């Protein structure tokens, strides 16, 4: 009862006092340290702020543009939800839900697609990249390999965002254009029908400095095959840490912490005192093996708790379902409010009840 009351109170005040922060994540397979440090940890910190109503959803229908295997998609959705929760997203405070559990999204997508110039989609970068690739290969059909889901992807994303009158949308650099498209569509809708029905979201770009180095020193990325998965057994994780690239300087040689992949990673996991101490040891001279061992231990102390929590959740999908269901019903309360104003604005209304 207490929880219910608190929640209702929050819904009541949220439109005036609370800032709505919304982001979506596409299930794409195993989450790695780069995803965690670059995107998830800052998003969780944003959602956990006092005056923020966070909405975080699993963009399962966005994945359908590329994932055409039921078992894979199903598994990836649970995996991603469990990962966010295990890493500290609080489902009491933040609405966490599956995109597919909010059918209003798809209604709004249609409405927005009727406002969207086709040319706007031609300029979307994911589509353009495929066309350019086809051009290079001198294919006769420049749209080869493009399904309509991929083509309409930015409109679905606009619906995800605009449905909840999001104030801020934290995303990586590659998604900025999509949020701009959402703003364009919102503006167009408001211009045609009525001012201020749809709120224009602000994009929050996740910082470049958070580009996390991978095993070979390039940006940690699945496409470079240089990642450290966020949840793996300690023995395996240690083996990977031992593989991180270092230079050929000897154990006694003084080292520069500012040009060291190991130090960059260590900073993210160790306490400020440990970091200071490590910088000191670099200057004095330290063998790379010791740095790696300390890095591994710092990672382990941050990630071992969440790893256990992740395993528990993956072994209890009923609980995951329950959390996601609860999140979607809370999210839908907000969606209904916007949709009613949108329908009225466009003339899809009924007389009487
Ligand atoms: N397209 C985003 C990505 O690939 C995921 C996404 C879908 C999203 N809908 C969104 C992100 C709405 C922010 C807001 O990363």
C-alpha cells in the first residue's frame, strides 16, 4: 500500500517537477565493459537522481529489423534486462519495460510516419550507409538488403521518445541524428495540429572521453573482437585481462600512467586512493603483470556482486517478467495521456464514451 501511494504521488508531481530521462537499448548480445562504462553506468546514474523519472526500455522491435530468430531474440531480451538490473538500475524508481509491451508506440509511429517526408528517411545514416555500400558494389538495386523496418527505424525511435514527453535522451554519438529526427517530427506535428501537444526532447550525448579501450587498445567493440564481457567467470576474466596489450618496457622502467590502457581501465574500477597509489607505482616502475593483477582484482570487486545478481535473475525469468510487466503498466499510464491529446489533435475521436 505504501509503495502504491508513493508511486501515485510521483505520477502526480512528475509532469511538473520531475525531469523525464528516457533511453532505449537494442538487445544485441553480450554486454561488455565498454557498453557498461560508456553507456550503462552513466545512464543508471542519471536515472537514479532524485528529480528524475527514468524510463529505460528494451527496444525488442527495433532488433527485429536484423534479428530473425525467435530463440535468439527471446534470450537477448532477458539477458539485457537482467544485466541492467544487476548493474544497479532500480526498478522501483525507473520504469524498465519492453518496447513491445507498449502498443501505443506503434500507433504513434503510424501517425508520425504520416507526418514524415520520405526524403527525411532517405537521409537517415543507417539507411544511407547501406545504399552507399550497394553503390560501391555497383549493385543494380541500391536498396538491396533494406527492409522497411530498417527504413522506418527512425520513426519508431521517434515514437518511443515522444510518447513519454521525454525531456532528455542520453545516447551514443551514432544515435544523435535519430533524436534530431524525433525533434523534427514533433515540431512538424505541433505546427500542423496544435502547438505543444508533443514535447521536443533534448539529446544528451554520452561523452567521447568514455571511449573504453579494448584488449588491443582500440575502442572496445564487438566488431573489433577485443571486448571483455561484463559478466564472465573470474578465471576467464583474469585470462582476458592478462591479454591486454602493453609496451615492451621492463618492470623497473618508469611508466606514464596517461598513456596506458591498463591505467585507463584501472581508473574506472579502483577507488581514488588506489588510483593515486597506482600512478605512484607507475612513476617508480612496476611490472605489467602486477598492474594486470590489480586491475583484475578491482574489476572483480566491482562486478562479482552484480554477476551473482545477474545469474539469480536469469534463473528466475518469472521475476524478470514481473518487473518488466510492472514497468510497462506504469509507462503506459503516461503514454495514454499523450495519446489522448494526440488523437484529439488529429481528429480520431468518438462522441460520448
Ligand atoms: N536505436 C537505439 C540504438 O540502437 C536504441 C533505441 C531505440 C533508442 N529507441 C530509442 C535510444 C529511443 C534512445 C531513445 O542504440
